[in-house]
């Protein structure tokens, strides 16, 4: 496999008004209410118009994001393992640098992180106090699942070396299961992490 993915095409955007409003009111601000805020809004619109007729016109003539992908036959022999070490660091970086959180269903997180167990909201349109914690937990479960998949030998945690009628060859040594329930719980958590990855795939952006 050989992959080259260039940077996204960047357009100049004016955030004079938006950044001021975010800093003053947080992410829940609705519209300008003071003369200064209306002035900033007009300034932002004017700057954006200027950007669009000058710099952004030049940028728009360029080609889109450059992507080159070569897949070898062996890449799909065990495609789940091939993708794991690629997806894993991307998830780790996303969790470290994200600037927001999508809506996460209560059913996908532990009881204590559900919206029903959050502190009362001041306004109906506010996000609850567990909103960002739910996304952090979901990302954590995805990361853990792909860490295990990238290991290849996670099942060895539940084997013990021995040579008897119940043993089998595992990674070049004879061993047998000593904690089958633990192995099943481990696999169940991994499967759930991959399920969450699929469900929230379109929310994997910063």
C-alpha cells in the first residue's frame, strides 16, 4: 500500500464577527444585538466579499485535494488489520485536537454520562453538561478497539503456556485458554468500538 493525501484546499474566510461573538457569548449566540456587534457583522461581510473577489478566486482555480492511493494484493488479505494502524493515530490526533462534539445517543454511553444524568440546563437550547464527555468516551472506545486490532495478539492475554491435550499452537507456542469469559468480554468491547466507529463515522471531523 502507498498513500499520498495532500492538504485540503484552504479558502480565506473572515471571522471577525464570529470570533468576537463566540468569545463573548460562547457557542450558543444567536444574532447581533448591539451597535458594535452589527458593525463587526458588516465588517466581516465586507472582508469576505473582498477575499472572494481576490484571493479566493485564485485559490478556486487550483485543483482539489491531491490524493494518490496504490493498493497491493496483500493489503486485503487481512484488511481489518491493514487499516488498524492507519485509523488508530488519526483517532488519537482527532481526540487531542477536536474543537467540538457531535450529538451522541444516550444508549451508546454508560449510564453516568447520559443526558438524563446531567446537571439541569439553564436554557433549553444549551447542550447538557455531559455532551462533550459522551463524545470523549466514544472516541476512547474507538481508539481502544483499534489498539487491540493493531496488536494482532490480544488473545494471548487469555492464554497460558502449556503442553497437554487441551493446548493448541498459538504464535509459535503451545497454549490453552485460561479465561474464556475474559476473552469474550474483550472481544465484545472491541466489537462495540468498531460499531461506534461505523455509527459516528460521519462525525469524525475537527
